[in-house]
């Protein structure tokens, strides 16, 4: 029965990922045709975090916020130690300039550690959720500042609000197809996320392990597959800046938007702080090691990626002991 539940979780995780991809493609077509400044880039940045986000919403609504907490924290570790390392192993090496890393590395680390700092009092309250969402809002606003010059250029060319509305009204014939894809994708994400939460709870009861651990590994790895696919494609297209932006941007989204939304809906009280010590230390260790490897030689070698992967395996064994 446990294997059947695990198989169903994997199946619905695939549905979740595919529906997230459908939604992102639809949104990119709509916003791309409307020429809305910066919106397309933001959608791409958080699009790969859609699976975690929808699992967070449904688990919070069903009063199981510990599952979403496990998914978000586990995804952050998996992004670096599995996705980043796995991409480097398959690609041979990843060459990234220190200048590209320095733009986001410290912001991402601070955001990644934010939930651990907020839960030191033994809870994640709605106030904590608001703090995390405000941090994400500040991150988005800083992102918009980078597109200020482009916005001014379009304004100088005469692209007014009225003209934008006209462009939206005169989409190509496939506009309804894109809009339909968005609604179908969101509906499938909600359905599959709700099913995953229910099956995860049953699996936790069957094998007698905390639901947090289910989220920390099984769901975290499953919902990180979009990042993995995007990372491999970025490296194949010789765009390492997108590879880094996706990984570190997902860390920011997971620990501010995803967890913040979850605890705003359903706060978490009576947390055992010691249970989060190993995940927190593991995240810091793989993150700083990942940064050190790239900073020293502006690339990530296969053997260095192997070290990150080994740390993840050790982390897995410690948590399941």
C-alpha cells in the first residue's frame, strides 16, 4: 500500500509539473503579446516555483502547513545539491563569472535563512508570513528597478496605457487558446496539489514518519524537476546566468513567497526548533560551498558537484535515521 501511495504521489507530481509548465507558457504568450514591462521576466523567475506554491496553498488550506514548510526548505537544498550539482555532472562543468554570482548570491542566502531565523521562537505566525511576503515584495521591486530604463524607452516611443489596452484587445487568434491553457493549468495544479497533500498525509501515517520529512525529500525532489529541466536547457544554450538566476531566484521564492503564503493561511505553532537544525546547516553548507567553488575558478567542476551530491546523500541518511 505504501508503494502504491508513493507511486500515486509521483504520478500526480508529474501532472503538477506539466500543468505548471502549461500555465507558464500561456502566461508568457499573453504578457508577451501585451509587451508589459518586466512581467514576463518575473513570471519566468517564479514559474518553476509554481509546484511548491500550489502545494503550499493546498496544504495550508487543509491545515497541514508543515508539509509545505518541508517542501520549500527541502527544495532549496535540492536546488543547490541536486539540481545545480546534477546539471554540472551531466554538462561536464558549469562556467559562471563571479560578477554574475555577486548580483544575487547574498540576497538569496539571506532569504534562504529567513524562515529558520523566524522559527527560532518555536512558531511561524501570520506576522512572520507577512514579513516573508514583504521581503519578497522588496525583491520584486528591486527587480523592477533594473527594467526602469527599458520602461522609459518604451514611454518615449509613445507606448501609453491606452495603446497597451488596445494591444491587449487585439491579440492574435490564439489568445483564447492561451487564456484557456492558463485556467486549465491552474485547475490541474490545484487538483494535483490537493491530491498530493492527501496522499502524502496517508503515506506519513503508513510508514510512521513526520509529514515534514515527506515534504523535505519526496515532494521537494519532485517539485524541483522544473528547475532541473530549466537548468539543463540554460546550460545547453550557453546561458549560465539564467542557470544561476533560476536556482537562486527559486530559493528566494520558496522561502518568502511559498512559506509566507502558507503560514499566512495556516500558522504553525509548537515547532521543535532542533528538528530544523540539520536542514538549516545543510542549506548553509551546500550554498556556501557552491559559491566557493564557483568564486575560486569561475566554474563548477564535476568532482565539486560530486561533493555537493554526497552532502545531500548524507543529509538524507541523517534525516531518515
